[in-house]
C-alpha cells in the first residue's frame, strides 16, 4: 500500500501520485433543491492510481454527489475538475467523454438488448462513423463493428461473462447484471469509474467475486 501524503489542495493522495494531476477534484461543492441543502462544502481529491470510498448513512447524499460529478445535476456552488478540466456547464455525455463513468444503485441496463450490445453501447466514445456509413454498412462501418465486438468480448471475458454475450441482459442473474453494468462503464475507457453500491443485493460469494474483479 502506498504512503498517503499531502497534496497542494490540502488533501492527501498516494505518494506515487504526488507529481501527477489528480484524476478528480472537487472544491466546496454544494447543491440546493429549493430550501433543502442536499450537499454542502464537499471537497475531494482522488489520485490517479487511488481507490477511494465515499461512506455515509442512507440519505447522507452519496448518490447526489455522484450525480453532481457526472453532470446529472449542476452544482449550486463549488467546482469539479476531471483530469484538471472543469465540468462547468458540461452535459452528461460531454463529461463521459472527459473520462468519468459510473454505475447506479438500481441497475440500469438495456434489458431487451443482448449482453454484448450493452457493452458496445459503452464503446460509443471511441466509435466514429457517419450516419450514412452506419445505414449503408460500408467497409469502414464493418471494420469498426468488428473491432467493437472484439473489444466488448474482451471486457466480458474479464468478468467471465463471454458465454452470456448473446443472451438478453434482462435474463441474467442479479450478480451478472451488476458485472455487466461495470463492463459497460469500463467500455467508455474512463480515467475514473464511480461505483454506486456495486455489491448491493448480492450474496456473499457474488460480492467476493465482484471485489476481485474490481481489484
């Protein structure tokens, strides 16, 4: 385990990350919903090689923080930096392309699509084909599709799920759906991935397997 050391923003990061730009920073982040303050003065620094946990009781605002970090919500105050770049006024898709991905407390898969197509959805950041090429299935489109399928299968294999590739996502057991959601998030090639209670609803063996995958 790397020694934790002070960073110029008065946070701490692993010693191995001290000379690198943090992958994620927030400064005095807050959001109000009408007269309700849901998050207030939240500051965080995550080093480039760090695994960090956000811990708190139900209703503490953990998911709200994740929604702020991914631009589902725009903060009332404070700022967010992903790899040194501000997310101010950015949309969810723009923030995704900046290098942040997430999963959800309640699984959000395309249940009627195949497992592999769910992962391929996450590859959209690295797939660049025109509408004309997609409709006419030109050579460039076919090459891109082949590459996407290969990359999706590699991600599924990482989670020991390649045998489920052509099944409907909604037909999978709960633990497998959790792993698929993480595989789809990884397909966006993020610099940081936010896992919102990834083991919620899993039995002990599924939790152990997932934690091994994450590590």
